[in-house]
C-alpha cells in the first residue's frame, strides 16, 4: 500500500515534534488545504454553501471548543448553545457599535467576550465535577438564553426581539448581509476554521494540553505533581468558550444573517455539538471535524433520499433522523467510545502493516 513509514525518519527534534511527522500525512494535509482554498471556492454554489459547507465549518469550530473542554480537560458542559449565543450577540453589538472596524476583528472580539463569560461560568468547576458540573453549565445555558431574550439592550430594542446582521465587507467583498457571495462566505469561515484548528492542535500538544489531560485523568494526582487546577480548568473554559464564541458569531453573521435566541441557540444546539464530539471522538482534533461532518451531511443525505427520492413526509424523515442519531450514539458508546477518530486510527494501523495480519 501507499501508506508506509519505512524510510521516513527525522534528523532533528523539531522535525520529530511536528504535527504530521509522516510525510504521507503531511502530503494529505497539504492536499486537503489546497483543495479547500484553491478548488472549492470556484465550484461552490449557494446550495452547497448554505446546506453543507458553511454549517460544517462553523460546527467544526464549536466541536473543537467543546472537545477541548470535555474531551481533553474532562469538564462536562451542556451550555454550548448559550455560549454560541454570547458570541452571536457580542458580534452584533460590535458590528452595530463600531461599523468602521473590519468584521474579522468583530468575530475575534466576540470570541474574547465569550471567553470571559466562559471563565465566569467555569468557576463552579473548581468545586464540583461530573454530573453536577453538567447541571451547572445547563443552568448557564438557560440563563444566557433568558438574558438575551429579556434584556432589550442586547437586541438594540428591536420590536421583534430579533437581531439582523448588517452588511460588512472584507477587502471589498461582502461577507455578511443579504447580498453575499457563496464563495466569499465559505472562504471567510474557512480561514477561521484553519486558524482555530491550528491553535487547538498546538495547544493540545503543548504544556496546556498535558495539564488538561492530567486534570481529566485524575485531578488529585495532577495537583500532586504540580498542575494548578484553577489555572488548568479555567484556561480550558476560556479557550473552549473562545472557539464556541467565534462559531456563534459566524453562525449568526455569516450563515443565518438574522436570529432569535430561543430558536437558534436553544438546548438542542448544546446537545447537537455534544453529539458531534461523541460520534467523532473525545479528545481528538480529527474527531471534532469527523463528528461535525457526519451530523451535517447525514440530515442532508436523508432529506434528499427519503423526501426527494422516496416521497416521505418531512416530519417523518426528521424523526427517522433522530432515531439514527440516537442509535449511533448508543452504538459508539458501547462498541467504540472513542468514536470515528479511533476507527481512523485503526484503519491507519492496518494500512501500515498491509498485507500482513494485524
């Protein structure tokens, strides 16, 4: 097979510590980037952008954030939808208050605001964990949705309570508002995905990642060997919330354009992102992308087959989708707790040894 490590060696510590030490993996990574940045924008249309690519990119950022908190640091969170709402309303206030500032800085600013909110709601993790922490973050979810729904300042005293993204450009190209181009929106989100994935990969492979995983495996032992639980847990909440805030800002400003907090960022959004990292694989960067791709593509595929080809009612197809997701979650939790990422690891091991038995 083409996937081999024989003869692929490093002569420096820097080369040995790189993200993809095997040259075939590096080539595959560069090929994916080349296609994503250099090919897809020329062929993408509104349907593929709005139904598949942009939702996948945005949910991948949210899954990365939740995976850092839950998969790497072991802090269970059910408040993802609320933190996405923080990012959405923060970017809305920034866009309307500072219209002369580039939208990219508004998205980053929304991520920083969400990071601060995440640290605030992460303080209970210093005293509680497991089920009780999940309940605390669930309370944060309901509180944030209630706050954005009841305080008119957040939606600029709009009579409908809805927020609408004004038109903004990047290098003269419109990326928010009603007159946007599919390729422009896709590239704008892709840049943020690339930066967030690069940052997450380096953080999880560095000292921060080792501290997070030590806390996840056994917090008492981690404290004994010198890991400061306060800094480790709150840094995980901050980084996770930053990513989720960026995804919420993009979800509102680039993807939807107009949202109402209860419908767009309800509890179902928190469970959706949680299902992504369960199916994709906890504690894995690749698993975040795999889970996001699976749960974005599967509804589109089922809708095209069941509704478009077989003529099923839409509501019946939606319920069937819920049944499939539930069955997959139970199956993965029982048979493969590490999700699609572990299946990919096993596949790579078999390719390395092929045709010899494993």
